[in-house]
C-alpha cells in the first residue's frame, strides 16, 4: 500500500519532530532549529519514500523553483491573514498594545515551519494526490478538505464550526493551490505564511491551540461569531470568505492550465483499489 507507506514515513518524522520541539519549549533558538530541521527532514523522507514506492521522481518537491514558489505562497498567506485581522480590527475587536517578543516569533517560525510542511506532505502530497488519481480533483478536494477539518477537532479549544471553517478555507484552498501548480511548495508557503502571521506576527489564537506571543502585543475580543472566539480568527467568517475566494481562483487556474483530473465512474471502488496498492 503506497499510501500507507508514505503516510507512516512522514508521520514518524512529524511525531518525532513534534516531540523534540515540545521538549525544548521555551528555548526560542532550539525551537527554531529543530522546527526547520523537522521540515527539511520531512521533505527528504517524503521524496525518498515516493521514489521507492512509486518508482518515479518526486517532482512535486523538486528543488528547482522551490524558493520563489514558497515565497509567493508566504505572501499570499500573510496577506490573507492580514486582511482578516484588518476587518476584525475595523470593527474594534482587535487592537495592538505595543511590541511583543522577537524571540517568541523566532520560536514560532520553527514550530510553524514544521507544522506546515508535515501537514502539507500528508494531506496534499499523499492523501489528495493519491485519492485524486482515482476519483478526480473535485472529489479529492472535498474528501481531503473534510479530513483536514476533522483533524483540527483534537485541538484544545476546538469547535465544530472551527473544523468546518478549516475544511473550507484551508482544506479546499490548499488542495486547490496544489492542483493549480502541481507543486507542494506553493501550498507549503501559503500554509506557513498564514500560520506564522496568525501566531508570529499578530499574536492570535491558532486553530484553538492558545494565544501565542509574536511580534505584536495584541488583544482580540468581541463576539465569537466574528472573531472566531477561542478557536481564533480562522473561525471568523472573513477567513472562510477569503479562503473560499482563493479556492475558486486556484481551481479556475487549474482548469485553465488543464490540471484538473475529471470525476471518474465507479470512483469509490477505484479509490479503494488504488489505496490498497
């Protein structure tokens, strides 16, 4: 089963990296180093296991063009989250009281790098890509988006609405970004940019995991319906709206480039057969 082999390989790196980062929590330098090392090791392991299990070059993580693609993704992710915060601040529900912690932001950089890379490798590089081969792009986008949302229900301050919001704004958008580019670098950069902006810059809740201390000392207050409450701005309707709009834009681009895999007859049976390989 190629899917299982790849999932196990990347999951082992993700769990080991998470444990290592957790062990040095509070040490910004070590968190930064271990987080970035986990991200790099995860990509290396993914590339090797894909080459071994599928007998092909892992072009979706090819080194050529990686830096500019990650950079573009980061700009989109930071810009998108900044737009969400601006809208919340306009209503008076977000304010900045001064500067926060550079060391805290550095540690969050490493933590978010590890999280973004390992999650993208698992959900878009493995699950979406393999399911798409057997079911088509649209069905794979929906299925993996739902799984991505459900995975966030295990977070400390998780909520059903938060999981739904994540499924729409992130699960769908990041899969669409991969479909449009056929590289994991753009969704990795986008995922990282969004998460780092939330925690490392604007110091907000991230997917119900608690408030982080980033570059800004800020306070979010107001109705959960608009701010996202304890789950964070990701559960804000602004985040859902912007994520949905980007999903549409990426899918339009994927269609224009001829990157969409059509829905296939008997896709459910085909998907089962494909995952059993």
